[in-house]
C-alpha cells in the first residue's frame, strides 16, 4: 500500500519538466496559434455587431449627412416615422395606412432617379401628402403636378428668406440654401436672387412639395436657421410619415432586354455608315503612307549609338525641340550628380547649387544654363554646347 504512491510520485514530478521542454521547443508556434485564435474571435465579434446605416438622409444614420435627428424630432411631436428601402414595402405601408384611415405623408429622396413614371404616379396617388427632396427632371416629369426645375443656388448664398404667403415657410423663416436646387410650381418660396425658382415649391392643391436642399434635413444643418421648423411643418402635417429611399432593386424591369438597335440613338443609322467609310479611308491612307512592314529575324541586337541616332532623327523629323532639350537636360543632370556624388534622388535645384559651389559660381548662373530651354534647332545646338562645357568644367576641377 505504501509502495504505490512512491511509484507514482516520480512520474508526476517528471512530467512537469517534460511539458516545459515541449513548450519551449514549440513556443513560437504556440504564440502564433494563440494570436490567430484571438484574431479569429475578435473578427467574429466585430462581424456580429450591428452596423450603422451610412445612406444619405437615412433616419438610421447619425452621421452629418444622415437624418436621424429630423426623425427623432418628428417622433417627439407625435409623428410615426417609418423608413422604407423598397418600392413594394412603401406601397404596402401606404395601403395599410389608407385602410387604417390615418393620414400619411411620404418623403421621397430618389437621388439617382431609380423610379419610373408608373411607380411615381402610384406613390403620388396613394399618399395624402408627397414631399420630394432634390428630384431629377425625370422624377418631376413622372410625378406631374406642374413642378419644374429652375437651376441652382448661386455660390456664396448660404441662406434664403421665405418671401411667399405659404404658412409653413413663413413660420419657419430663413433656411440654409448652400448647394441647393431651385424649382418652379404654383407656389414658390425661398426664391434666389435673379431667378424665378425657389428652394421650396408646391403644387396647386398643396399635396406635392419639393425641397431643393438636402442640408435642411441633414443632421449637420438641422439646428441652423429655421431648418428644423420647416422640416417639422412640412413633414409633420399627418399622423404618419413614410420615409422612402429608393435603391437599385426598385428599378422597373423591362418586359424584354433592349436590343442594340433600341439602345443606339436614331442619328447613328445615318452617321454610322458614313463614319465607318471615313475610318476605312483613313486606314488605307495611313497604311500607304507608312509603307510595308519590314521583317527581321529575332533577336535583333541594336547598338546604343544607333538607338540614340535613330531617336535624334525622329525628334528632328517631328520638330520636337522641347522633347530633345528635356532629354539633354536630364542626361546632363544625371552625369553632374554622379560626378559630384549627390545620389540618384537629388533634384535639379540641389544639383545646380552643388555645381555652383564646386565652380565658385552663383546658383542663379548655373540654373540659367541648365533651365534655358531652346525653341529652335539652332538654339538646341547652342544649349547642348553650353551643357557640355559645364560638365567639362565640373570634371576638370
């Protein structure tokens, strides 16, 4: 009975050094495995966390370009704000509100013009009040209501006054107008100097309203001027507000894929054959001018002197005096930097200063020689001679 514990103790005591030796032997791999597991756990935790909405004028976006503050203010005043990101969801929400008998305002911000005419007409007929933010021309034409574009707010105009009899803008007062768009309608408010359009326009029945600035609704500028008051009065008239931001999935699908003939404009049928004929004539003309191709065995060994002479002839035939001067200047600067041990990273100014110190001259006199770009072939020859003399003087010292 007393021998068994004695036999067990040495094995248990000897296992600890063995484990230590094994850990020291594989310590690097153990540390790497621990780091990998920790990174994997951190990545999983970050992926499982809810991500914020970064869409412009989204009620879930708390960033400066979002509209979360506007939605919260409307909610505190008894307006039920519901954001929709699809046309089907918006149509269902409007239908449910109509069946419940509650008045509904629809805010539409279709910044890319995804919706078609039929979709816009359906939304306009289903909502008791439609507020559209910075609509495109196609959106205005699809909605109807006598609204039209009238230009943009001039640069330097930061705010505009109502200057109209509409109760909502008159009560809100001055609003932000930077980077805004102007519109025409039966009622026009916040007119810009020199334009008949305004930042706020509405139809004759008042059911369709256009706002020409996203800044009025954004978190960044909601507290400025009368922006919050205008948002509250324009969007808080009904008990329910549906905030609709269309996306790519809302683009109406065509009955059949458009053919190439349908996608091309009508004038291509007349101009296209003529352009093709002119292109063929141009290819024949250039082909005859360049001459036949010359076949040479590969590989071809071309001497450096022949390459330099060939490039010089090309510059001469093209009259490229500026390009030739650039090549001469670059080569001279490289050789001067090498002679003065300045290194390849030295710039033209540093090289000119070093040459001036080496020759006891002023940096301006050296820069006048290096940077004196010629404009004629005779001037190019003199320029090359001056650079050559400068290099010889440096090497002679």
